[in-house]
């Protein structure tokens, strides 16, 4: 399994926020923009309002893992930013995964199965 390619630079985050599309759930917000690379890149944002470092890192790890496990069913060639909301701290893994897949479906990122 190869590592997930990430969005790291501030200007990339700002461009995706400004020119991308967004989808909302009670647990997270997903911003998406085509990237012309042929593969998806992920950026995760977790505010300090969610709690101390241990809590923020747990949410960050969960979101990265959800993306990694579901990447095969997503359309390729997009930059995605996942912004955790306050409810994500107390949410179970399955709830976060369901929210992520629902938002991706609303944005048209889930590939149709034959």
C-alpha cells in the first residue's frame, strides 16, 4: 500500500478553499478541486477549538485512514481538504466514514460500480 499524497502548502489550501466546491455534514466539511495529476491528494484541517493535541491528532488520524481505505472508490484527479467539525471529536469511526462517503456522493466523487 503506497502512502497518501498530501496537500501541504498554504497557497494550495487557499486555492482549494477559494476555487473549489464544498460539501457539508455535521462532522466534517469537504473541499474539492480538480488537480490534473491523475491521482487524489489529501489535506486535513483540525482547529484548536476541537481540543488539545491528543484529541486533534486522533481526529486527524481517523480522517486520513477513512480517506485511505475509501480512495479506491473515489474518482481520481482531485485535491481534497477535510475540515473536522466539533462533532467529529465524539463521533464513532463508522459515523465519520458514513459522513465522508455521503459528502463525496453529493459532490459526485464516488465512482459508479458496474
